């Protein structure tokens, strides 16, 4: 169906016209467009006029108009980026390469904000209708109903399917519009359909079958509208090139490209085409049956997996374009070159400038080298595309199994995170220590207001495919495995209590942060606590604070809260004051061209409102992931050494660094900011805050240690006869996170998650090799017992180490099994524990146990 025919049918359905009336209306619109385009040179107008011209201009002018518009937006973003990193370098006394890198790292926080912004409504719907997620995951007919609803079918009877489809349609349209506003040019997708989370392993295993499936099920005309420009004799060749590009995109994460250096020889006379498809395009299928056929064979997950994958990818692109413009890598490269040229001009023989110039010369964005190169590699996701999909999935699955075997008591360790929350509210939001602790306790105890939960569900609710990503990634950060193993992992974290803890913490954290802003709604920026003002500036929220405090707050139970969604309620008159200068420029650019400026002005209002909305979203995205310590792209750099999954180095890094994301995040998000402090803060104040943090985390580390010992049936430290005070204090310091990752090496008994020194140094995989070596050595000495095999097996058995069941399982079954396999084993174990670490059982199992196997 041509664009004209689709337009006519849309008008017929929406305006209740006859087809003839719609055709006549379309002809009048085209005549008006032609009249304008014949008297206007769009290339000489500003970006706002060109945005309108993009919709109204002649097709032959489209490419030139779009190129000019992208260039103007690029120049604007480049100027803003330069101003931001220059100000950061001056304010925070950073080297120029570090200042640029810090601005690049900010892209990750903005991406999180976009993800939450475009998932709030859907997550809220899933919470209000608990059966909805189950239907999406397991009811094939329901998925078909959703697809038919997305196609615009009027015969869909299930109201839940209609509701879900409408939410998805709105969010995809909003993402498309946001991308276009940032410089993309994605046409409106008729009969949107569903995006896919493709199974890259299946595509790799059967590329020919996948290509044939695309030929059979893909709606080529709607997916790639430019195909009607291709000469008939070259159509199959171009399609084959597009298929290869789609497969590259699925397997390696590259952009979907035509795969041809120049399409000109393949096009009809007078036609033009871009060699690169625009950001955000999704594959459209011929209908519900075609989508289901593809998804059954080459898809991964269902409706929700596809939608959230689309939001995640689009949000990454949006965040990059928000900071760096339509061609992010080009803007970043240009910024580095600009700073290098300025240093060459002003440097002379100055050794300091020469050294700074050498640092900039060492930056390599493609290879991910240098501080800027590493930052770009991580925020752009270049490190996520697997080098070998099969190896990456096998390794990820192994780490998931290890997580389920080792993290049964991780929720107890999480108790030691509470001081982190309290100290962050003190040093970043201006609370007193007592106020901060009051808010921290409230964070886990109080029920969040319904209005806040509904409007900010994207930050609050953890479910579905996100469970492993948001919970287990805190300790692993690995590439998700799929299928039954992922479901088992999600179930494990629910049973371990970690899901409940994180859900409550995220919800309470959002409430606390929202109130942190709301309680100062009566104060102008200059009267805010300096800590909060500095935090707002970090997220560029200081620029919008006056509007936020006056129009984006609501009262619940005497407490005021700020939510991003209320940006839509800011009066147009307020927004018009923000864009007054731009409107004046627009009117000057238009001159006497006769173009109606209303659409362009409406676009300005929409962008201004979205900027305010996103500033608040970015604030919550960054702050929530600090009050509930969550790894980010910077953490991933340290944890993976910047290497791709499926590569030798990448998998070695992920294995060695498994469970180390917490101490890395603790150092990065808690200790380092406190040490740096605010600009102008005295060293004595920084040291005092750091000491206060250490004291609190050490105390709570001790509490977590005692809780773990009780869960194992052991006496508390203070009740043990041979307890060593210095050793206990050191262990508590490490358990609380005070010593960070380096502290784990100071204590050979166990690290934060219960592993020994070998596991701390080279990861759980190294611990496994250590256990194998120990068994081998015992065998050589003739001391190997069957009980040793049982103990080693239990250490790597998923679900066997849940903190509230392991003690019962030990006394009811396992101690008896060990003793029956190796008589006297329990007495030897008790003696070794007491001699080596002063640990004793409350009820020694050698005397107090069920003798199930004896």
C-alpha cells in the first residue's frame, strides 16, 4: 500500500469521509504544500522551520532538508556539550580529558531516565492487573489479541489486550517523536505491531532459515518504505543486503544498514535513498500470524521482552543524541580534536599542557582506549555485543547457577547498606544525620503513596526479565541467559528475600527522594541547602527548579512530593516564557514566507516540557541507584575490563569479578563522592564524613555477620570463648563495605558473600578450581572421604544455601549424611572451627542432630 493510499484510508476512518472526499482533501493539501515549497528556500531557514518543512516539503527536497536540520541540531548540541565539560573542568578542577569523560558517563544516567519515562505506564498497568504479565508470558492467544489490537483491529474483545496495545502504541510513538526531535527522521509506523527480542543464538545457528523466515513474514513495504524506489531487477539483491544487515544487527548490535556502499545504481531515476536506516526502526510483520510464526522460531520471550528491549535500545540512542546530537561519535571526536588544537596553539613548551595533550592524543573511541574512549565504549553499549554468542551464553548460565548456589544469604549482607542511604541523604541532600536515618528507616517501613507509585512505577517495580537484570546484576552484571534458567533465577531471588528487599528499597527510595525535593518546594534555588543545590546542578535540574517546585508537587498526608509526570500540567504561559527567545528567532527566520508557525511553536513547547520532565527523571534515575546501590556502565567497565562477552578476556574478567560489583559500586558511588566533596568544601569536612560512613558501615557489618552466624547455628562473636576483638572488628569493617574490594583480601575466612580468599581473588570459578584441587590433594594423601564430595557438591547446588532453610536442612539431613559417610567428621569440624577462627555452634551437631541416615 502506498503512502497516499494509507493516508486516504486513515482520513476515511478518522473523519468519517467518503474515499472521494478524502482524495479531494489530500489534493488540496498537496496544492498548498506545493505553493509553499515553490516560494521557500528551506535550506536557509532555521531548524524549527525546517522541522515543519520536513513534513510539508517536496519529496525530492527531503534529503537535503533533513541533512541541514541534522547539522543545525548537531551544532547546537556540540556547543552545549563544550560548555558543559568546560564548566565541569573549571568547577571540579578536573583535567580536560576527565571532564569530557564525566560528561560522557552522564549519558548512562539519562538513559535510565528515558527507560523509566517510557515504561512507567506499562509497569503501572501490570501492577494494577497482576494477571496481565502471566497472560503475556504464557497465553499465546492473548498475545495474538494484543497484536491484532496494535494492528488497529476492531474485533478485539479482550479489554486487557486493548489496554496493553494502546499503552505500547503511545510509548512507541513518543519514542519515535523524541528521536525525531533529536535529529532522526523516522516516519510514522502504521499498524505498529510488536518489536522482538531476537534469539541471536538461533539466528547464528540457522542464518539461511532466518533469512527465509524474514522473506516470508516481514512486511517489507512498511518496514523499509524506500524499497519502492529500487529498480525491480535489483529488488531481491537489495533485500538480501538488508537481511544480512538485520542479522548483523541482531547478533552484533550494529545499526541496521543497507549493506551497500552506494544505492544509487539500484534506484529508479530521480530517486534518492539513505544508505543507513534511521534509528528506532522496528521490523514490521504481515500480521498477527506472521509475527507469531517468527517469534516462535527466532524470538526470545514474548510481548513484554520485545517491548522492553525496544525501549532499552531506543533510550540508549536517545540519551546519546540528547548529549552529543544526531551523530554522537562525530561530536565527541570533534570535541577532542578541538581541545587538542587549542592546546597546540597555546601550549608552546609548557610541560603541563604537553602532558594534557598527550592524554588527549591517547584517546581512541573505536578501541575504547583512554578515559574518554572507555566511557564512550561503555555508554554506547559497544562492549555488550558478544564476540561469541554461544560461549557468552554458556558462561552466563554458569554464573547464574553459581549465583543461585552462593547468594542465599545476600539479603542479610544488604542490611549493611542502610548507612549508605543515610550518609547519601546527608552529604547530597542536606539532611542532618538524625533526619537522614529517620528517612532511611521510613524508606523500608512506610507504604508509598498510590499517586507516587502510579506515576513512577518504572523506578519502583521490579518484575519479569528485569528481575535478574536489576537484582542479580548487582552482584554479577552478566549477560542474561534465557528460558528456564532465567525463571529459576528469578524465583531464587524471590525466595532469598532479595527481591522483596530491593522492591521495598526502590519504592522507599523514590518516596524519600521525591519528598527531599518536595519539602523545599517553597524555596528558591539560592535558599536550598548547598548539598541539594549541588546535586540538582549535577543533573542540570537547577535550570528548571523554579518551575518544578511550583508546578510539579503534590501533597499526601502533609508531606510534599515531586514527580516528573506533572510536567504536563505546567501552564503553557510558563513554557512560553522559556521559549520566548526561540520563538522570536523562529518568527525572524520565517519572515514573510507565509508558513504557519503554530506547529513549530507547539514542537518547541513539547521539547521544553520534555526537557523538564527528563531532568527530573534523570535525577531520580541517578539518585535511586545510589540510595539502593546499583551498578551502572562505569561499574561494568571495571567488572568486565571493557571486554566483550564471549571473548577469552571478557569471560575471564566476568568470572574473576563475579560478586565484586558491590564493592566497586560502593567505592565509586559512595566513598569517592564523599572524598571529593562539594567544590570549596574543606578537607576536614570530607574526612569527617568519610569517618562517619566507616563507623556506621562497620557497625551494620557486625550486625550482618552476627545474623549470618545465627542463621548457620553458630554462637555470636561476643559469646565465643576464643573471639579475637581485632579480628572481629576487621571482619565487620569488611562486611559493611568500609574497606571496599581491597578489604576482602585482608581476611581469609570469608568475604562479604561467604566466599574464601580464593573466591575473593579470582571469583567463584577460582573457588571451584580450588575445591577440585583440595579434593585431589586429599585423594593423593589417602584422606579423601565421601563427605568431602558431599560438602563440595552442596556448595555449588542452587537453592541449597537459602539463609532460612540451610540450618534446618543441615540439622535434619545433611549433618547425619556427612557423619554416616565419614564417622567423626562433625567432631573434627567443630575442633577445627574453634581452633582456627574461634567459631562455635550453639547446638554442636556432633551431639544435637537428627540421625536420619545413622
